[in-house]
C-alpha cells in the first residue's frame, strides 16, 4: 500500500495494489474509487484533501493475526 499527498493540487492518493484499473466510481464530487477487473479496490483519490481529511496526521497499524 502506498499513500501520497500532492500539496500543489491538495490531492491524497491511496494505492492498495498495482492491479490494472478497469472502473472508476465517483463516491462524491471529491472522492474517486478505482477497481480492478474482479471488483477489488485498487485506489482511492481524494481531491481537496485538506477539507475532507486531516492530511497532516497519518497512522498505520497492522493487526497481528
């Protein structure tokens, strides 16, 4: 998984895999979800990220299992 923030466009990109994107869905006017050919989420793009999220703080936790 890769998370990138682009301050020049205030865009947050979260990539879950490098699979080929075959479909993009607008969740709202600022959030896009992209899917592979099996319907799995490949990435999420959040435009105007400072208004939608707290991009100044990022926490990642991996559950033991």
